[in-house]
């Protein structure tokens, strides 16, 4: 029964992940100004950044977490830069499915990696994270941790985009429920490439922008080995994420 429930949760996450909300290539077909390129970099970078999706407490040296995750963010179809990026047919939502894994190490350190491919599009994404516990937490005290992250967009010929993030979070578990919250900053580096740079907008310069972020979430562990995490974040726009994982 536990296996069936776990499979059901992961299947539900993946079903949402492959919905047709984002079923188009990022491919520029019209000229984009420097200001619009900066705005696009901010919003796309914030959407593609590494989500937290975990309490602050470390996994421990034997700890392991692997699961399927999906992030959804609404975009304004009236914004010229989104329409330019999607050949004048921008979707109402970006839906980004991911596979994630985290492993606990000694000294309160966790490492993790993520990979994403958005079906029916050229959007691929990979990243890594490194976190360190400041306070492990106990029955009476919360856990506090810091984290560094990196993501890189691939598969898109017209755009190079990378994010670097740092954040801090706090969490406190109660039975099988662990709420958490945190805040940080994200540095986004972007550069026009391909047809966008060679033909449409050869004078576009690289952009390097910082975006503040705040987030809060809830991890549920209704059964051993099974965890379900829901998170809301604000970074330029609201972002909502859900993850189903095998966690121990």
C-alpha cells in the first residue's frame, strides 16, 4: 500500500509536469530591446532558478532524497519580451518538471543535483546545490541552514542563461509535518546567442542582474520513506512547486 501511494504521488507530480502549458520552443522571431532583454532575463532566470524544496535540517550521513518535482509560474502574455521569446505565441504558464536528488554528508553538509526537460520544447535545465547546517535542530529548537545553488539553461540556441543563488532558511518539525521559510538572492547572467544575436539584435549586451527571493513551504512525511513537499516562492513573480520523493 505504501508503495502504491508513493507511485501515485510521483505519477501525479509527473502528470502535472508534462501538461501542455509550456509546449513551445524558446525561439526569438522579432527584435527585442535591451530593456526588454533585461526584464526577460530577470523573469526567466527567477523561474529557472534552483528551488529550495526542503527544510533546513541536514539529511545526515546516511540520508538520501530522490524525487520528481514540478514548478509553475504565470507569465504576462501581453509582455512584448515573452512574446518575442516564444515567437509571438507565449503560454500563460511556464511549467517546469524536474528530477532531483540530495545526499547527506558528514558535518551537516548536503549536496544535490537537478535535471529538467520540458516536453514538446527545447528547454532543458540542470543544476547543483550545496547546503550547510548552522543548527541541526532538536525537539525544542529549530534547524537553521545556508545554501548555495547553480542552474544552467541548455537546448536553447538563442539564449545563454545561468543562475547563482545563496539563501538561508529555518524549519521546525512537528510529528510528520515540517514547515520552513527562508530568503536569499539570485544572480542571473544572460547572453543573446544564435539568430537573436547574429540577425535580430546584434547590439544586445550581456545582462547580469540580481533578484531577491523569499519562500516558505511544508514537508509532509505521512509514511516512512515517503515525503511530499509543497512550496511557494516570490522572485519577480509568484512561483509554486510540488515534489514527491523517496526520502530517508
